[in-house]
C-alpha cells in the first residue's frame, strides 16, 4: 500500500451489516422527531426507545451521532437468524446514564456549588471521573492506587488509632467516612465515623469490621478519610451534601464550570436486555449507566465501549455473547457471567473495584448459578483485588478461561489472585493458555513488599479444575497455589516463574483452614523456575502435608540450587537451566537446546498435537503454534484505504495491545492522550499515532530488537494526514512482537 493511495480517514463508529430480506431499517438522530418522524433515514426518530418500541425480529435501528440519555428497552425479542439490532453509526454515539449539573455558583476559593436533588456516588467533568473529597489527597492521580495514612496502634474492630496523623481538634471527623484496608488487608472496608477522641488519636466507626476474626484494625492498617466538605481542598475533589442536596466541586485547573460538562452518575441510561432474546447492540459508547442482561438469551453486545459503568455487567440466562468490547473504570466488578454458556471474548476489561473488596474484573457464577461460561482472548488488568473469580460452591461445570492475559491485580487489597477461587467446585472448569503476570499487591506495612498475591490461586476446598499451559510470572507470592483441601485439581504443562523479588514457592500445595486432604490432584509437565532470591521459602515446587501425584516436572532454581521439591525431585523430572529466549524481557519460550524439550509425559487431551518425540515440559511446545495469551486479532483486518472508515475501536485495540506488551516486558504502563476516545467526539489525531509508536518502540528496545520503520517517519500535527497505512503498519509491528 503506497502513501498516495491512502485516503484521509475520520473516526466514525459504525458496523457493516448484512440485512435480512423483509427487515426494516430505522434511523434515530438527536435532530429527529418521535411523533413527526417515521423512522426513515429522511425523517428519523429522536429516541432509540421509539425504535425499540416499534421493532420486531430482523429489524435494525441505525443510531446517528449524539448523546442519548435513555435506558433502551426492546419491546420484543428477535429470533434465531433474525436479531433485533441497534447499531451506532457515527463518530460519537453515546448512551449516557449521567445527569448534567448546571447553575453553579461560587462557594469559596476555587470551590463551586450547585443544587443536585438526587443521590450519586460519581461526579464527572468532561466525562472524566472526579475524586470524592478526602484526606490524605489523591496525589497518585490514580483512584485505583489511593494514598493512605497508616495506623500506629491496634484499634480493634471498631476504631483506628493514629498518633501521628489524627491530631485534629475535636469534632473534625463528624459526618465523615473512613475507607480502610485493615490488618492483613485481605479486603478493604468503608465505614461511617461514629466518634473521634482527641487524646487517644482514635476514630471509631460502625459497623465493626465483620469480614472475619483474622484481623483487627491494627497498626498495619491503612486508611483515608472521605466524604466531608472540609476535606475538599484540592483540584478535582467534590463533595455531595446529601441532606441539603448541594454538590461542591473544585474543577481541574481551578476552572470555572462555565464551558465544562459537569455530570453525576444516577441517571438512567443504557440497554435493558433482560428477559429478551436475540437482541444485538453494536458500536455504542456508554457513559455511566448500565447494560442489563438478566435472564437474557442469545443476545450480543459488540464493540461497545462502556466507561464508568454504574453497575456490573451482569449476564444470566444463556448463550449471550459480549465481544470486542471495552468495560472500564468500574467501582465494582466489571462483568459477571452467571447463567449458562455465556461468553466474554476479545474484550478489554480494566480498572475495576476501587473499593478493594471481593469484586473482580470478571466474575464467573453467582451463588449457585453459572455453568459453561467462557472468558476467551481477553485483556484483563488493573483492579482492587482479584482478576477473575469463581466464588462459592457453584455448579460451574465446564467453564472455560482460556487465552487471556491478566495483570495488575491487588491494587488495594491483598491475598488475591490473577485467578481466584475459594470453596469452589469447578465441575471440570478449564483454565488454559492464559498469561498471568504482575500480580503484585500494594506493599504491606506488615510484610513489606511481599503483599500476598498469587497468579492462579485455588484457595481452600477448590475442586475439579484443570489448569494447563498457563504462563505465570512476577507474582508477589506463589505463581500457582493449591490450598488444601483440594480434590481433582489437575495442573499440567504450566510455566511458572518466581520472579520480581517476591516470596514463597513457585508452585505450592499447603494446608488451609479446612484441612489438608489432597484427593486426585496431579502436578505434571510443569516448568517451575525460580529466578529471584525469594524472601521466604524457596522451593520450585512445595507440597506440605497432602502431596499430589507428580511427575515429569522441570526445575531450575538460580539462587538455591537444591531447593527444588521438598518431597524430592521425581525420577522423571528434569533439573537444569531451561534456556529461555529472554528472561530479562519475560520471554519464556524455550531455545532449541533447552533440556525441557521432549521431556514431558503424553497426557491425553492436554498434550495432543505435541511435536518431536514427546511433549515439552512447560507451557510452550517448541515449534507449536498454540501459545499462552490472547490470540491477537484486529477489527477490519486488513484495513482498506479509501474504503475502511477509521473507527474508535481501531485506536483502542492498538492501545490495549501495546499497553499489555509494555507491562509484559516490564515497562511502565502506557499513558494516552484522550484516554476515553469516543466518550466525547474525539477524532483520531496525530498525537495518538505518535504516542502509540513511541510506546511500541520501547517494547522493541526492551526485547533488543530494531524498532519498526514507518512510512511517515515524522508525523506532524496539522500536516500529516492520518491514513490506513499508518494503522496497518502499527498492527504489523504489534503482531511481530506479540
Ligand atoms: Ca482533600
Ligand atoms: Ca516436543
């Protein structure tokens, strides 16, 4: 493709659509009219709901550029082969669940106030989240990595004591709330302040810490105070007086609200597909609001960018698909797949659970429902506690978690996992070909930089899981942990790396609070490697009390050459340097001369299709094509100059892939201009391309490779025309190092 053939492209959101015969096409535009229009292209309706009330199976509603503050509720279902489709057509089609706040007056200093006669928990300026007034202030700039004070003495279950910081006059904390990560920090809690005793530097709260008897709000506890007007003392902070229904705000940069869009959560916007079948929602931006899919069947959500969701995307019913979508900046869980045979695929779920509780990026199941659900080819990262969870005694038979990349979990709480289950009957759930890395909770005041974070964490009494061909590295604790008792847990062909300076063994099975029985567990063909000098314990594989069957595992321990397996290395095991392609860049594929090649056991259903005379030990079969991690695919591939319109998804999926590559290779997280493109009418700009290139070039440098060359070596704002070739060559450069 030559430069001259490439057209200038504009960012639009739209999807090519095959239209069944006899189907009706409807159009909706903010300039339309529900009573005067007829839903035709020439006389569009104004609301999506008008179309939703009218449409029947096979019909399509094309939604044109603009904001729609509606909870769209289809009146009818489609049927097999005849979906009812809602398709965004335009550069910025947003369904908003926010409520604008206007009529601001000066309060004092840089603080403005306005009336808002409804309750809400989020405030946005120009569709970016503001910070609820707090102390200490959020200097990290990342609400998912808040600033904390640390207690100085044990305050039991109903108080925090801090002789260093709690020195304010009496009455200072009346009406405030406290957010704390108490004791061992397994979860965070939010409480109402009930008292403040100046002499003892003690804040009391209610209700008492209820999580368990394992910890108090001791001297290792972290906390911040929030939700009080006197704490509003910095740009981007806000406070809602819920009695007077007055909201206070210090805008970024000390700006006046004039010229800015100020909105709160608490409106009603999104799509309600509950109890509906064969509905398709494609290409929309959602700002706050929610997508409801309870008891839905055969519905599809495609290329939806849902930012700041007001509720978790809860899917029950069966056979629903969410694909090529982005769900981000949630306060709780991002997506929950309950019901049966529901799928989340090729999606990017990130920044969830700033409350640091038992939420996650993606949850499988809900109490006793949930079976045969799948999470496939997703990028899942940055959350307060766990990445993917299955909690409770689920009937979760046959769920599948494959080819995902999970990283940066435990930003607030610890004792978490990239994958986490507790007391869960997996019913044959398979966890395979995932890459799990950087499971590194916030430093622990008690233990230092070894907060409890495990890669794949089957906590107490988890049973009937198959865990194979996963790559796990840079975990603060165990890479793979099988807490006992455990039953029928099969761990095959994983590459588990102790790296980054954490603690604990690489693969471990040890007693939990419910006992130590190990029944039917097998650990085989795994490559357990310790590349750092672990602070506590130091075994490649460690089996305490209950010992699974084990064979054909590979061992290498750089610092503690004899700490291989506390039960003794099996006769079929291999000890030695596995000869990775690049440990520095976290590339754990095997070189040709690796002693792990062809040294594994044949395990039907697990090692099928192996190459050479036998399966290799670990997750990478030399010469094989199936590798851990998402199988990278791009929307509209190949891009055709002058034909394919540039869409938001082209930009966001490149960002997601390059962002993941950077974290994989140990580089800092990428920061992008216009982090939420499409939330407002963002067009692709030259800066978007130059920063993608810069971020990717550093990945090449980390791998010791020559950076890619680009057609327009210099992109100049206002001069260079954005073309298909620029996006195509970025894609190729990403694929080359994926
Ligand atoms: Ca403050
Ligand atoms: Ca082989």
